């Protein structure tokens, strides 16, 4: 419900086309909770798992994405 569209920068694909993905992988102790899940379209879900990409959600739901080139994109949690 929080992520009405893909949370990747500049992507506006609707949430019903998105995957819920663990920001901290489940295998590394990441919880299955709103504090650790992000909605990403399939293309950007796959991008997240390629080397050099780093995703982080803050306690307030803000999203921080760092690209392989070192650019960081930040966005606040979407409004309810």
C-alpha cells in the first residue's frame, strides 16, 4: 500500500506490476516487514541484484539508492 509505484528513480510503473523485495536480503537476516520491503518493477528488481547497486530504506521509509558510478538518489516515503 505504501509503494503505489516502483520506487526506482524515475520509474512510475504501477505497484500491481511490482515485486516486493527485501532491501536487506532474507538470507542475510533481513526481516519480512514494511521496514525492509520495497516495491520494484521486475526490471528494477533484477537491477537491484546486479553488482554495484546499493539500496537502503531509512526508519522513516525514505529510499536511498547508490548506483555503480557512485550517484545516490534519495526520495522520501510516499504519502499515504
